[in-house]
């Protein structure tokens, strides 16, 4: 139970204090740790739309799309 509380507190702190880029990357890292198949660190297959992912991050769809574009370029 304490692990769940710690995780929720961390998530709330991130949503409140971080910028959109950092929130998006942190959310992707969290989902990667939770749903990674073990084959590739960045291979995450979760059936989420960009809008649903933006809701999880706590921002707009357009902002998440911009971050995804920036990450692809990097």
C-alpha cells in the first residue's frame, strides 16, 4: 500500500510541477517500466490514443503531439 501511495504522490507532484516535455517523458518512463516486454527498453505497446495519453499526462493533445515530434527528431 505504501508503494502505491508513493507512486501516486510522485505522479501528482510531477503533474503539478513539471513542464509538458518533462511530464510526457516521465509518463513514458513509468509506462515503460510497467508494460515493458523486456526485449527493448523503448518498445511499449499500449493501445492509447494521443488524446488518452494527454489525459494521463495532464495536458492537451496538441502539446503531447509536439513533444512526440521533438522526441522523434532527437
